């Protein structure tokens, strides 16, 4: 994980490469190294997010004869796990000591009181670096023809829901930023509809005028840009790993989650672990799993979870409601 990624394992990226297999293992908030396309180590001393943005800007400014796809993968605001904390730019966390506490964190434990200022500072750093990348696209005359997607692979619940900070069915883990700018996405609108990260590949193809393969998972989000009152999906299937093996569904109204119990010895037997009424409890403070007052809703959700897993994964599971 601290050696160069061989060309055959770079996912088709051939024109430009500046990366580490696991960036967290080769760097910290300040200082570290990545590898270039020839496998040569490239060291840096400054703030990691700035360094990666610099590399992206360097590529943007290079002459190109055909369209390009550039993927910039920042680690921030992820914890630097070997240090157990977020690593913000020096002096920035102090700017965010007075913040509005998100409703889902009110009255909870966890480490958000210690980590939130640095977390917000990391997010601000990314915002500014995205701005620098947009400036480079504008200065080189490429901005209007470039689709820019700004998102994340997960959120953070600051150890309030389980012993770690991201692997759960809660909105703090699942509800990530998604900002899209460019051809097909104009006007500065906000769309309040359920989407999934697997919707991004067909969206990119659709926006570029490329036929979307019928067997490619996900749905193009272009229809949402044309009509923000429409929807492309009614639910999202969530797969949970490492902190426990689980499956969950998030709909506009409900979240239901079932977890595998290794003691059962049955890889297809899941147990209802969480159920939230998202309309009436948007902060997801009241877990209705096992609540007899919602037995009918919970049973229907558990059966639906089984059906979605069968449809999406091609496997049959059984979900046992909590009593």
C-alpha cells in the first residue's frame, strides 16, 4: 500500500497519474508523498489538499487534443486514523469554534465536540480548492465545456451511532454533498430528491452525449436538472461493511436496516437493527426497531428490503423483525 500502483491496476488512467494506493498511509495533513505515472516518488511538505489541487491545476493547464476525465480524490475531511483526528490547515479550526450543532448530534456522545471545528475547516479547505480548480478551467477557456461533480463517498456521525464514525444507515453517514456544474446542469437550483453515487457514471455519459449501456447500474440525473420536481429513484440500497455486515434502504419516508449476526452461522439471515420515520424524526433519534406500534410498517419494510436485495444483488436473504 506504500508502493507505486502498477499501470495495469490504475483503472485505465494512462495520460496523467499522481497518486498513492492508500493516501492515508503515505501522507498526513501536512507532508507526505505520492507517485507519478513512471512510479517515481513525489514528496510534498505543504497541506495535502492544496498539493493535490495543485497537481489537478497543473494538468488542466496542459495542452490537450481531446476531452479529458480528471478524478481528484482528497482525503479530507476524513480522520487521519493513525492520529485519531481530522487534520485541518494550520490555524483554520479556530475559525469554526462557534457553529450551529446539527440536530442529529444534539444530546449525543461521540467526539464531535472535539472534532467539528477541524472537520468544518477541512471542508472549507476543499471548497476553496474546488474554487481554484474552477478558476483554472475558466482561465484556460474550458469551464463552460466541462462537467464538474463535487461529492463524497460517505459522511460522518462522529462516533455517535457506533464505535466508529461512518459505517451506519443514518443520514449523517449517507447524505453526502452533490454539486454538479456544467453542460446540462445550469441555473443554481437545489433538487431535493434521492440519488445514489452509482447514478454518477450514467450521468457523466449522458451529459457527454454518450449512449449509456443498458446494463450499467444507476440512472442519469439529467432529468432532475430539467425538472427538479421529478425523480429518478424512490429508494437507495445501502451496503454496510467492516463495522458489521448489513443492508439498509433509505426512502423519503423511512430508513430500515438489518444486520448479520455471525453467531447465527447463516450468511443470509439478517436481523432488524434500525427503523426510522424520516418525516417525523429527521434527526433519526428514535429507533423504532422492535416497536410494536409500528409493527405493520416495519414488517412491510423488512419484506421490501429482502426484495430489493434480491433485485440488486441477485441473492435471497431473510430479515427477522426485532421483537
